């Protein structure tokens, strides 16, 4: 009697250059010990048969695969100041100035964008240092500096100066800087 081994259909998943899952059906057969698995062409009947399985693997979260998680209400990040803005000095009026940062690392919370828009109250006063925080206090806002920031969603109260309102930047949330410090280079 000759032992018979059944052929099985397997999906090999790869991560593409965009970070998305791609599935490639592979026919695995162990009928002959020296056989190498064959790749099934995407347009073949076998590939069409596993198409439904492939779609269910891609939609793990059950929602729109292009949707990103909602940004957190509170964040802690390390970010490089890209565009520092100024406003009249605070006196009787409180000025809140929005500045653009490039996110280096998210330390707490969820934020998947590269650009981050942070509202600083009375920027001529600098930024208060967080309790127990390491690093030098931010006394002036200079493009190129990296700040560790504790943020809350929203801009706070005062006369808001936001020169990023037009275009794509308006779609991103604004965060209010609660405290922060310079990150050593």
C-alpha cells in the first residue's frame, strides 16, 4: 500500500513596502518529498477561490481599513518645532499662538500624524516645566529645537492666533501645551 498525502492551500502573508498586508495564495503539496511549493497566479481559479478568505484577513478591525485611530485627548510627545509664530505680548489680553511641530516620538496617547499643531499661551513667557520633568525649561520658541510636551486637546482660552487654519492643516486637531522641556540633542 502506498501512503497518500493530501495537498493543502495556504495563504502566505507579507508586509508590503507601504506597511499593508498583502496575501499571496500558495499551493503546498507534500505528495513528493522533494517538491517546492508553487505560487498561484493571482488571476487563476485557485486564487479567485481564496479571494473571500483574503478579504476577511485584511479587515481585522471590522471597520474601514483606511481609517486611522482617533487621536487621544491627552498626549505626551517629543517633537521638533518646525514653525514658530509670534503674537503681541500678553498684557490684559491673553494670546494663544499655534505652532507647527514634527512628531519624533509619541510617549503617551495615540497620534498617527507627522505634523502636530500646538497652542502656546503667551509664548513670550516660554513654557512651564512639567513636575518631575527632565530637561531645561523652554524659555523661547526656536525652529529646530526638540521639545518634550505634555498636551491636552483644544486650544485653551484667549485670543487665538492660528495661521495654519487654511488647507490641509485645518483638518488636524489642535492641542494646548500644558508643560514641557527642551530635549538634549
